[in-house]
């Protein structure tokens, strides 16, 4: 991967290779500015003394993961592009949604059971272009990293895949004409539709001529939706036995029936809906940066990837967005950026009824460290002797946990820890190269 470079006034310069960055650091001409993504700052150079080349950020938006690639264009042919950095941003939209649902349940219980307070509706208005918090998070996280990369590299343009999913065609590929206006339940009620779809029997045990209840195939408490494709019929015994288990767990001993239910049920479309809802909001915010923004379709991305023989990952999909004739240096590790949040203002733990059951520390720092800091621990002796690098989780006792690439290392004293980078709300990890070097040579 290329190393990002800043001048002595913290203005972005052209990225350099890992070898050149190592030599600059060893000779004392540069210092480490940031660990993730790795950035150095030169002591003896400014932007005016350097030659800059066109650099672009390419984005492949997604519901759970967004691919981001930093590329350098060739001076003679802009469609000849060299990959400088591959990134994958993992969003936490589902976690935000679950937290808001839990908060809503706590409020309803306090309002209705403990003391009656009439709900308020007149003062609840939504501005134009409002997005749900879980969707707005996807836009904000992507924009955060676009702005951060613009501060670390001399970016001259942005290319974005502005894809639109036809969700009705995904459900029924043969749909056409007036059928777009009718919907799945045209001419049916929900229960009548389910009785016809599941042949008036229990989907789990096949029982007939018994009272049937509507059940969620993917439990609603685990993120399932109320779409009719996620509903089935079950007898009371199977419905009670299944509870909120995923159907894979409940029918683990009956793979044939499980396969039949999955084939008859349709896949959920909430990820496609999330991309459709956020694509224009992300596009408008990218335009607000003042950089030229080029949009492309998903079909062109797939065509470029197959024509160039590039494996399918979120980051490499981003490298294939837009007009491309050749992509070089793409077989490099990928930096995975996971949205972790910056902690919580809530200083209590809650029981299942929403009442406090324990209190947390009043301060967020212990011995100068905060949860989420990137640290390096050098333990000289003992059972855990060695060097560890990763994200730290603090404790009031001064005995910390460190999340490394191999797993969690517990009980590391703060005396052995050295701060590498302050917490910024994200966790970092590296994925290996898409293709191993041996396989590349054999090909």
C-alpha cells in the first residue's frame, strides 16, 4: 500500500512507497503523523516545491460495507489508473436501529405503566430530505472518510457508483407494465395470500387441518421485516417452539425442509432499500465538497471488473467504478475500517425493564488512555510476555484488554502500554491480498 505524505505545514503531497517512507523516517527527514491510514509528515518540504499528479477517490456505496479506493491517473491517459489504497468501511446501521428500538420500548413502558403521560405529536416535524438515523449514519461515515482522505492526499476528483435497485424486478424478474402498480398482495388479504402460498399447512411440520398462525421466518426481534415474503404459517406448537430462533437453528436437523422454506421465501430487500434511500443524499454531499463528481452505474462496474479479471470485493469494485481501461497495483492488502462509535453519554447499565442496575465510571479516561485508542503493549515477563498492538478497552483498575488481529488479550497493565493513535470512533484491521503471490506467478 502507498503511504500518505504531508508537508511541514500539514498540506497533502503525493503518496510514496513503503520503502521510501521507511528511508525518510530512518534518516530523520519525516515523522509519523498518523498510524491508520499510515501517514508521514516531512520536515523539509512544502507543496510549492513538489509536483502533484491527479488523484481520485472512487466510492462503491453499500448498505453494510462501502468500498473506497484512492487511485492515481496516468498523465497521458486518465483511464489508465494505479491503485494507491484500498479501504472497506463497515457501517453499524443495524446496531443504531436496534438501540433506537430498545429506547422506544423503555420510554413506552415508563409512560404507560409507571405514570400516564399523553404522547406529543404536534412538535415533531422532520426537515426536507430527512433520513432515518441508521441511513444518515451511512452517508455521514462515508463523507467523514472522503473529507479525511482529502486532507491527507491531493484529491482532484471523486467517482461514485450511483446504483438504483429495481426491487419489484428483484422479486419478480418477469414483471412489466401495470403490474408495477399492483404489488404482491393485489387481490388478496395477507392471511389468504399465505394460505395459498404455503398450501394451507404448517411450514415446519406439515400439519394440516389445524389452526395456523402467522410467523416471521427471520425473527422480528433479530432484524426481520414485516414483508409478506418474510411471513409463513405455523401451527401453535411449532410457533411456540421456534420462538425467536433463526430458521437455520430451528430446522438444523431437517435440512430438506429448511431448503424448501428458503427456496419458497424470497430474500429480504432492506439492503437494496437502504442504498436506494441514501444514494442521492450522498451524491449531493459529495458535490458540496467542491470537487468534480462523476457518477456511474453498477452494470459498468461489473463489466470493467470482469474485463480486467479482478476479483470481487467491495474495495476492488470501487476501483472499477467509472471509465477505466486498465487498473494496476490492485493486488494489495485492504484496510478495513469498522464504525465503532465514540462511546455513550449513558453512565448506567439497564435491566430488561429500562431501569438502572449499575453505574459506570464518571470519566472516560484511565491513566491517560481511553477505550478505542490504538496502543502497543510490550510485556517483558510473565505468561503474556510479548508485543501486542491493537484497540484498547480500559478498566478502572488499570488492567486493560487489547483487541489484536489474532484476538483479545486480557489483563495488560497500563504501564506496558504506549499510545499510537487517539480513538477516533473507528476500529482498524488489514485484510490479506485478494490473490496470493504464488497463484499470481503460476497464472
